[in-house]
C-alpha cells in the first residue's frame, strides 16, 4: 500500500464523518488539481491513482446526495 492510498482512505473516512457532499466535490477537484502537474512530469502511476481517487470522491458525493436529500427553503 502506497502513501497516497493511506492518505486517500484517511481523508475518505474523515469526510464521511462530516457527511457534507460539497466537501467530496472539493476533495475530488483537489485530487485532479494535484494530478495535472504529475501528468506533465510523466509520473503516470501516481497521477492515474489521483484521477481514480477523484472519481471515488465524486461517486461518494452522488451517493450521499441521493441518500440525504437537500431541503429547499
């Protein structure tokens, strides 16, 4: 298990504790922002993992949004 995997799982558990869907979107966008320079320097393994992590954050956002409907005021 690589360090980025451990960081991903720890951050996923922390974000699940908050259960705020917008935090998962920001985490996914942050992972994509970190992946862009890694693709530019041809560090493909870590950059590809970061794009998978971003997808996991976005999927979790969708699942939490479906389970926890928003209230319209």
